C-alpha cells in the first residue's frame, strides 16, 4: 500500500519534538490520524470541529480532500 506524502498537504506540519514528529494540523497538536479515526468511528467533519477546540474547519476539510485526491491517482502497479 502506498503511503501519502503529507509534506505536500498545506494544512499539516511535522515538527520534531511536537507530538513525536507526527503529522498534525498546522498550529495545533491534533494528529492527522485522529481525524480519520473519528471519521471511521462515524463522526462527520462538523462533529470533529465541534469536538476538538481550536480546529479550523477548512484545515480539516483540506486534510480529508488531500487524502481523497490521492485515491484518484492510478496505482504504480497498474501502469
């Protein structure tokens, strides 16, 4: 399975020493993985923004859209 290059997503950052270098929403300590865990558990974009203080709806939306766009690319093995 291919791994997303989160460095290409403008809404996230990885800072050594901040959340062990995990990808987080810029300016927060919210791991990107938490967004997808909450979606998998049945939460919506609006739920996530409501449940976690200080999140910017557009940042969360950008992360979700970035991941979705990556699925539109043809897999390397299919070429």
